[in-house]
C-alpha cells in the first residue's frame, strides 16, 4: 500500500518509470532525496525506488522549465570583465555599467552559477575581485593563446610571470575553479604566432597544472592536432581533466579530446552550421558542458541551430534600458537558448539535459 501511494505521488510530479528496489527500517526522520534514486524516509520505514526517466512530450518539457524556475544551469564560460558590461564598445561609451542587472537576469533564467573567464594576468586579478563577494561567481586564471606574447613583455621574465600567476592561485583558493582560458588559436596568429603560443601554453600546463590541481579551461581554434599532442605529452599535469570550451571542431577531433578524459563545452559559436550540429549530436551527454562565452557567441538567426531556440529575449540599442539586453552583446541568461538548441539537436527534453549537464559541471569543477 505504501509503495503504491508513493508511486502515485512521484508519477503526479514527473513522468517516470518506477521500479521498487529495497525496503529497510530506519529510526530517524529524513527529507525526501532524489537523484537517480528516490529515497523516501519516514519514522519507521525507508523505501528506495529506482527511477528511470521516460521521454515526455515537448509540452510537458516546456511546463517543467517554464520561466526558468525549475532549471539548474551553470554557465562555465562568461567574460564578465569585458568593457561591454561597463557600457564601453570599441572605446565609445554607450550606456552606464549594468553588470548587476545582467546577473539578475541570469538568475531569473535558472543560471545558478557563472565561471568568469580570464585571458591574462590583469583580467585574472579583476575576475577574482569580481567573484570574491558573490557566491554565484567563480573565476579562472590563465593566459589566452592570443595574449601569450605578454610572457615576454609584461614582466621581467616568463618565470616571474608564472610566479605571479601562482601567487594569485594561492591567495584565492575556493574561488578559482580552473586554469585558463589557455590553449592554441591558429586562426588569429596576427596577435601571437604559433610557436609562441605552443611555448607558453606548455609552460603554463607544466608549471601550473599539477601545482594548482585544477581542471583545465581550454581554447582551441584550428589547432586540435597540436593541442592534443601537447596535452598527451603532459597528461600527468592535469589530473582533474578539463573542458575544451567553445568547441567547433570535427567529430574526429572531438573523439581525440574525449579519449583524454576531457569534456566538450558548447556555446553559440559551436552551433553555427549543420556540420556543427551533427558533431553536437554525437557528444556523449555525460561529457557535455554548456556556456555562453558572453559577451560573444550568441546564437544568431543565421545559425543552423536557431530553429531550435524557443525563448526570445528583448534587446535594443535605441531606447535601451538596463532592464533589457543591449543588442549584439551576449549575456549569461541566453544560456537557456544554448540549452534549447542542444536539447533540440539531441532530441532530449530540456529538463533532462539541464539536470545532466549541471551534474557534469559540479563533478568536474566543484
């Protein structure tokens, strides 16, 4: 009778297949807990029910995520120290700083946590300061491939640069979740040549990887072979794994990174073409992370994935107010659009995808 009533109770909340697993007597009162199992504990009886999600209709999925109230999302990459959130665009002031409103909107859409990505030492310091007093924000520390020439120009020596990075890491434990953003970018060698990129990515990996014992937040543009080679040769330098963020490579390249135990990060720049979408379709759901890379990489109407986007966010330039998005500037609330697109491509409910990706993110970073 108890099991029958509990089964009815669970089925009234979500569409599940319920399988009884075990019963045991317990003396204490506990709260309802569920993950892949549901545990109902009362004063005298503990009932453990194995849960298998069934596919439910898109109408039910929409209801489950209505208003973002039941989604749990983590944006694993947002450039919140960018000048655009201070109202500056290409050196011209367009509006007052509005980051606090940007963060409020993200929470409304279910974005519980945001990882603020840093591209050089100064940005890392700024990101750490931004995150210190906000329980929803964490930072990365590292040097972007297009900024690697700073190892030779910003301080007395590369060794001194590494010491400064280590000092930042040591003094902010608990608020830094990853090393990065670093890696290789062969599409923008006008900012830093390939040899310099390889040299200082390897230096960061070797000197900071095992030292910090943090996951890697990796950048890869047209450089998968070399990035994979460096990572393979230094596998002991990242015992906690990492993510290849903003992934836009081929299926073969994705599989190379998966073989190293890495996760794949997806944002709007990963979802431009039909070929991109085919690759996303093949990412194992337990190795998938979601991000915005804001203020860039939004999903545009011209993107192949845009047909799966359901939620429209108001944006403007003329007559803009701080309560709306500034047109052409991406922000973390649009992580919901990335979720919608990836769920559509993989033919999964948004709730199912959000729940799994949330668990993936916690497992890797927190």
